[in-house]
């Protein structure tokens, strides 16, 4: 009779897990739902006003919209690289890559301010027509999320510079990165929906 007892399989710390704080994921879900409601309302309203929306949409600067898309995607790439570097205890690259994310976020805000200024100078506002009501409300809602994201990236950058993150702890870094990626994702949907789709 074989009385050998097989040990239980070894566990590993490399098992898949949710990166960042659970609370931020609930927040992200709520924010994505809010964006989703906005997007659905825009799409439904547009379906009943296609010609008017196309005419108003022609006045948008797609080049600035495309530039902002590139800035946010590049910023997210920098944040990903920063988290990877921090996990490997490569502090200097982690700081530099987070700096890339922060600069891209700030550049997005500056470009958006110039875009708004041009619209206001042309006499356009939320009261102009239904399209511009959606344009200003959607993009400003996203703009405020970028402002918060830039503040978060700034805090993460400061803590990285002080050695607060590394292989010993990347939890807060992953939490902030998750929020920033949500902001990026929302814009990736918003840009083609508002600026491009006919």
C-alpha cells in the first residue's frame, strides 16, 4: 500500500491579480458608465440630426483632436513604462517615463484650451446648437478628468523621485496608472465619435 503523501501544489506570487486599489476600479467603472451614457445620448441624438451634426462637425479641428489622441496614447505608454521600471527597481527610468506621461497630459490640456479659445472667439458655445452642446459638455467632462489625472501623475512623480515606489511597493503607482488609462480610453472613444464619425 502506497502511503506517500503528495504535497499541495506550490503557489506563486505571479498569479494574476487586479492591479491597483479595488476602490479605484469601482470609481473607474462608474466613470466609464457616465461616459457611456454621454456617448449613447450623443449617438442617438445624432442619428436624428445627421445633416446638422455633420455641418457643425466640419468646423472642428481634427488635427488638434488627432494630436490630443497621440498625446494621451503616448502618455499612457510612458506611465506603463514607468510602472514596469519601478517594479524592477529602476528608479531613474521610472521617474523619466512618469515625466513623459505628465508632460503629455499637460500638453493635452494646453491644446484643448487653445481649441476652446478658438471656438469661443468664433462665437460658439453650448447654446449655439445641439451638436455644440454635446461637443462642449463631452469634451469638458473629459478635460476635467485629464486635470485630475495630471494631478495624480504629478503626485506619483514626486513620490517616485523620493523612492516611495519600487519592487517593495507599486500599489499606489498601479492605482494612479489605472485611472490615467481610463482617461485615455474615454478619449479614444470620444475622438472618433465627436470629431470623425459621419
